[in-house]
């Protein structure tokens, strides 16, 4: 007993668990090109994507670039980005996304 307290406040643990379980869209992503905060984030259907547990996308109005956030098995994530590169015809810039701190 008492180990949950070591993992942080209950609200933060609940928010992290919801994002990990795919029950929540991250409230924001940062644009990989210009670092603008993107708040209109769309959850993508991942049921047919073997090895991908979550995927999100957003379009940056400031610079016109798309930003993607993908979580899953490393090989599946690499394949996802390879498919994006093939579709775009250019190298895709990788970034990171973290769940927002609870309000």
C-alpha cells in the first residue's frame, strides 16, 4: 500500500491512464515545424492498424503543416511514419507529445 502516492497525484494518474487507454484526446500538440500550440487535435481510428494503440493528428494554421502523434509498438510506429513519408514524398519530422497536466 502507499505506492500510488509515489506515482503522483490521483488526478494526474487518472489523466495519464485515460490517454494510455485511448479514452481521451490530448488537449494539445505542438507543431513539429513552428512549435505553435495546436488545440484542434483529432483522434484517428487505430483499430485496423496492428501495433498502433493511439494516433492523433492536427493541422497548423500558422505554417500549414500537419503534425501527427502516434503511440504503439516501435516497429508499427516506424511503419506508420514510413507510410506518411511515402504519401508526402518527403521526410517526415518526428516529435513528441505528452499528456497535459490536469487543470
